[in-house]
């Protein structure tokens, strides 16, 4: 018995060591398996999105023949998958904004060479124009932590305007599932490059992130700021997000993912003349791709334009590139036009599509005609306008509003007109 006891005492350290060693190996094994499962989940999610994006590309009536170059060191991003239900404009009832008939600014970096920093912008960090494998067009890659990206343009914005842009947030070197950036619209007589957290004499500061929106209206005076937070419809990581910001005097609205994510009646201060636009990565995670920045006037007098002047130019009807598919963001403009027509049953209109000069004349003419017909079909199917009151036509690139090949000129020429008969 004594011998057995001594033997047990001698073996105890080994048993304890073995126990801890097994736990260590078990923990390591569990962690490895967990990481494998996460990786598998990410891979399967990206595979599914890529499959849907490829299916959508095959369905396009006029595919884009150009093939963007691969970006091996850029984050992999995927086009937002489209389902049949997502294409029904009526399901996006909270898209009630109506862009006006004045295009104030447009930027898609198409005039910039791949690998260069864009000519109309300045920064205190770094960045470059890139292509993305699954998304069309050029994109500004904002890849400099805690730095700013400032538009070098003296903007003149009315009291009622809409800012839109496409953003692909990525976690960059940080990894994880959080990413964010800041957007500032502000008033300043100073140089375009400004790296103050809240620049200028006053303005709007929006923190856009994958789990929230933080909104601040501010003046450069002690105690002069308003703050609000929303967790509705935040940004989606590694996807193209179309963000819409509507400024209407003191009122601020933000739209995303078919929802009104923010609606603040008194978020902003009166009498600010916004003339500066800036994106920044102050205290934010991830690097991001930015494109298709557009500023328009808002809430046109549709009744007066259509009934009195006899013609309404709309920049509020959206299509995919080289497609006649009417996008859900068009709901506000279509509903506004339909209301005027349904209240004036004796009025008939001709819907005329116009394109820019990219591509061949024949393909642009065909695309403009198909887009006009698609608008008519939406008005009849979803907004109660009778078909016999709507004619359609397309002019392609033959009737530009402005000359030139700048992104802004091309954007002004891409439009839908409603002409009273």
C-alpha cells in the first residue's frame, strides 16, 4: 500500500502536466476549427454573391465589352445581388426623395488614369484610382488612415439639395467586420485641403459605418452642435452601397438599402452656404472605394414644369449601366410625376430618353428608346397612369444639353424628359 502511494505521488506531476497539455492542445484545435469555419463561411458567402453577380451580368441586354484589369492587392468586392422582389419599385416606399432638374456636380473618376490620384481632389495622405473586378467604372481607393480627401471645387449649393455616392467599404488591414468613414459638407473661404475634425465655419458631419450613422450639425462656436445616431440600414461590408443624403434647410434625411435611415427635422443650422465636400478616415477602420458622386437640386416644381412650361427634365430616374432596368431609387421622381398626371387627366406627355456619347450612336439610340419605354411601363404598372396618355421616344446622344466629355457633362446629358403634348 505504501509503495502504491509513493508511486502515485511520483506520477502526479506528469498527470497534471499531461492534463494542462491536453487542454492546451484542445484549445488550439478548437480555435483552428473555428477559424476554418469562419473562413469557409466567408468563402461561401463571396461565392454566392459572385454567382448572382455573374447571373445578373448575363441577363443584361447590352453587356459591357470592356474587361477591367484584375487588382490583386485590392479588397475583393462584389456587386450587390439583385432579386426579383428587389426590382419592384413599389416595395421601396420610403425612397421619397425627388432630385431636381439641375445637376450641380458629378464625379466618377473616368477622366483619371488608373493608378493616379484624381485631378479634382487633394489629400494629406494617399490614394489612387482603381478598377474593381465585379463593378464597372473607376473608383477612388482611399487607403490612408486618419487622412482626408477633399474636392477642389467651389460648390454653390441651394438650400434644398441631394448628395449621392457609391461606396464599397472594406476592413482593409484591420480585418474584422467593422468599417467606417466620415463625410463633411461645410462652409469655408479657406483652402480646399482642411484636416480639422469639424472644418470651416459650420456644416454637416456624418459618420457612416457598418453598424450605425452618427450625424452632427455644427457651428464654429462654443456649444453650437446637434447630435443624433441611427442604427437603421447601415453600410454593408464589401458591397457597393448607394448612399443618398437630402439636405432641406435644417432638415436632414439619409437613405440606404431602400430605407430612410435618418430623418432629423432640425439637425442643421440655418443660413449655412455649403461650398466644400470632404471624405475622411479620421479614427475609422478600413479602406474604401468611392465613385459616382452626384449633387443635384431637390424637389422640383413638377406641376409648373410640366403643365405651365410644358417640359420636365428629370435626373431622378435611375438605370443600371447599359440597361433599361429602372432602379428602386426612381420611386420618388416617378411618384411625383404620376401624381401630377393623375390629377390632370386631360394631359398627355411624351417620354424621351437621352444618353451620353459613350458607345456607338446606334446602341445609344436603341438604349434611349428602351429606357423611355421602361419608364412608361413603370408609370402604368405601378403608379396608375393609363397607357394611352403616354408616348415614348429616344434621341440617343443626338441632343446633348451641354458639350464636352467631362464626367459632369456626360451626366447632364443622361436624362429623361417629359414633354407635354
